[in-house]
C-alpha cells in the first residue's frame, strides 16, 4: 500500500481530468476503416475469423508503410491463414500472415476465437525478414473496424475513468456519439489505466447490440471512436506513438485487441458476459482454476516518526504479529509485507532514507532480518497462510545497488535524475532480473509477488528513441515486462502477482491476464465513501479487485467489500474489537462468491461521489438464482428510502429477501422485484445489505 509519489503536478483535481476528449476541427474527418460490418453476434466465431482475415479481404487492422496506407496494397501481398493447435475448450486459434514480396516485411496476426462468449481477439507482429532496414512503419491501427447499426440513432459509449488516487477513480460514464463527432481515449504518463483513460469499454448500438472492447497494452495506447453518420461508427486503436523502421531480422509486437459481441435490451448483458470471459480466459490459473482474489492482512504498522511503511519492522516482531493473528483467530489467507524490508530502507536511524528512495537495493535488510525473510514466511506457512512481498524493480533510485552495479541497464531522464528506469527492453538485463528476483523469492519462501511502479514512464521512452525509431523503447519495455511476469509464473505456477502502480494505474487486458489488483487505488486510505465509488465503477468490467478495510462496523466493511480485501487492523493496540474482526472475515468469505458472477448498478451511471447521494448495486448469481444488494445512504442525504429495480431475476419465481440489518424476511416475485424494490436506511451515513434466494 505504497503512497503515490509521482512528482508530477497532478494532484489538484486534475482529478477529474476528462476520460474522453472531444475531437474537433480538421482532424475530424470521415473514417475509412479497413473492415466494415453490421454489428451482430456472430453465429460462427470461427467463420468470422476466416472471413475477416481471409485471402482477398481487408483485415480489421491497418498501418502506414513507406507513406502508403495498407488498404492500398495488403491484398496484393502474399497471404496465408492457418488453424493453430489449441488445448482450451471452445476456443479456436488462427495465424494469418501477410508478406511484402518487395521488402520482406512480414505481418503476422495471431487470432483467437471464443465460441462460448462470441468473442475474438488478435495481436500483430511485424518482422523484417530481409538483410536491410525496412521503410518506416507508422499509424498502426491494430483495430480498424466500422460497426454498422440497423437504426439511425446515436451509438453510445460506456467507459470508465482511469486512476489518479481520487474519489472519481474508475467512475463510469455513458456518452452519446452523434454523427460527425468523435472521442479519443488515451492514458497519462505511459501507464495503461493512469488518470485519463481506461482500456475496457462497451460500444452500444441503438439496435440493442454492441461490442465490449478490451486493449492489452501496458503503455501508451489510444482508442478513437468516430461516428461517421447516423448508422456507423469506426473504432481505431493501437499505440499512441509509433513511427519506426525495423532492423534486419527484427520483430516487434503491438497491443492486443479483444471484442466481445453481445445482444440484449440491457447493455449490462455485454458487461456481464465480459466479466465471465475475463475469469475464464484472462485470469491466471492455479490448479486449473482461475486464481481467487485473497483475503490479505498487513503487518501492524504506524510506528513513530521517522518510521514509514515497514521500515521499522523486524523479524521477531513480524513473527510475533503472525502468531498474534493465530491467537486471536483472525488469520488472513495471505500475509502482506509491503515496502521497506530491503537494505537501506530501515530505521529508526533513517538519515533521510525512506522506502521510496532506496528502491534498487534488492537485498534483505540484515540488521532487521538477520536470517532473511524465510523465518517470516515459515511462520505464515505454519499457521496456514501464504506470504506476499512488495517489489518495485523497474524504478531504480540513484546511489542504490542496481544503480551502482549496472548503470548500463538504466534509462535516465534529465528532469527526473533521481529516478531511473530499469530497461526491461535490454535482453541481458531482463534475463538477469528474472533469475535474480526469482532466486530471491525462492530463497525467502515467498508465495505471492507484489509489483508496484511509482513513476511516469513515457518520458524515459521518448528520450531514448532515435528520431526514426519512435516507439521502440516502449515496445521493448512492454515486451520485457510480459516476459518477466511470464517467467515468474512459469517458475512459480502457484504464484499470484499483485499488480500495483501507484494503485490501479496498470490495468489492461495483458496485465489482468497475469495479475490481480489487490490494492486498486492509492486514494485516501480508509475513506470508505470513495471505496464505494471505486467498487461501483470497476465492477462494470472486472470481477477481481480489492481494497483495504479499516473499521469493523457495517458501513466500513460493506464499503470495502469486494472480491478481495486487505485487513488493516492494529492488533497490538486497543483499537477495534475482535468481534468485529471475526464478523468481517466471516462475512467476506460468505459474500466473495457473489462478486464472481453478474453485476448491476442500481443508482445509475453518473457522478456518485458527492456526500448527498444514495449508491446501490446488485450482484446476481445465475448459477443458483441467489444474490445480494448493497446500498449506502451518505451523510448529507435527506431521503431515508429509494426505489431500485433488480435485474436478472426469473419473473415467475418467488424470492425470499432477507434484510441483514434487522434479520427481517419478506417475499416477492421476480417480476415484482424488477418493477421496484424500496430500500430503507433510517439514518444518514448508513448502509443496507439484502440477500435474496428462491423460496423453497
């Protein structure tokens, strides 16, 4: 749970830097997409692939090569499309290859189709097969696709804000896209969900169809939506900055694009199908099942100044705290050691050193942990818990071990001289880091790996690109990041990677396939009204994410409830009560399964961050027809009741509805609950949880 120290003047409520930037003027011209199709749910996803990427077809991607658009030449290039082996059920894979006979440029498109979800995704690889440099490649649109509607009404876009550590993080928005208008989405600072955009969105057609789009690129991506006329909309997406040539025998990859097609009167049909798709195909598997987001517990911290983070934690105190959790019956599934365990970051004689300015010293502080971290991990394992440790290997501070021993592996930026970037695009550096961190993890008995990243990165890439190789530093670094995480997951197949970048600023299709955001935002710790908002927004697309819980009362616990949770209890003080802690753990484990299935927002898609609102959402389980409703009445709201309409219920079934506040039980049919259910909270700053199930 590291603090966001970005050294960027973004704190004022640039907060609410708009996710979508309107495009006007001469830039806004009619988009001529490579592929234009009526937006429908494909009856045969395999046929969709072989048709869209088939011989003689303009594929749903484009690029500029030697100052010519690919639409003018790609059908003349040598083309093959071949089915590929696939061990996953209901999944087909194809490889389409396009080769320029004149220059030897080869474009390979790896395509996957997911029959159960009516989803398709693809990623491009460019290879120079010749012995001389290629002409320039630029304007790569990995998605260049026009959707046609049957009705002459505006398309809509359901999207979310990125994260910058404010209450508005991940806030959902629903925007109309009238003819002749466009929207551009692009994250800030080179992190894929930082501040100004979020790489998951739902394009909603006026004829009750649509496509949920996900982008897999942990750098500077872009997505533009252009409403060409009243019945068509063009999606373009790719890297924000790329204008380069390839050296002989050089290969680069591009962002991954996924599109899930849906049909239904409620656009949440598409969002809920996408949530299930993410669990099935883009969540790391442990023992052949997707990795559940765990209940985590931090070590008691908050020592006197100048101690910060875990800079004053010692081996004996850590082991004692683990045993204290056992004594009190509040053992989490994972014990979480955050920043400050490494050499130079410990105290109490800090002399200006902190967890932040000692990254790059990736050895265990022997003064506080004379036997390494193994005694701590052994203590956790002894009582049935896992052990997770914080790292930040990409950011290297001046004067630290990595900076002294391997300056040739670091990228610097004059304006940010103290922070340097470990160059994951350097193959020698990448291989060394994989083994070094892997060995450290193994030697210390670490089960789960937490990676943070507290710096803007795009300036480092730009400063190290040659003028005719724009984008190459970013490409190599992102390729290296994926290779690093893949190495760890292959070496430690039962590992979970926690993805933190000043909170949830690196959430995208590729990172979510390898990791979980157990600490989704660095927003004000323990300010739970913000936590309600973050859950409300993130649940539209992602079922797995977590945040901290500080208080044990209903309002605090329910505000923090999500598919993952991090307890922040001071078990060595008189604060809190064991009864509250026991109830929190019990209820979390009971409620967690509901967050894995269908989600419905009950209080609209608008700004719910104010103190005078109600916020309510529903989690419905089609697997057993049960569900819950979570509702919150904020402190300045003057209305004790609100009426909501439940979704996803069988109209002919009778349901029992239990009020968790007072234990009262009522009955209603699914039809009645869909027409209106009154929620009542007597006092401001109150909460309500309802649980429903078919009457037996």
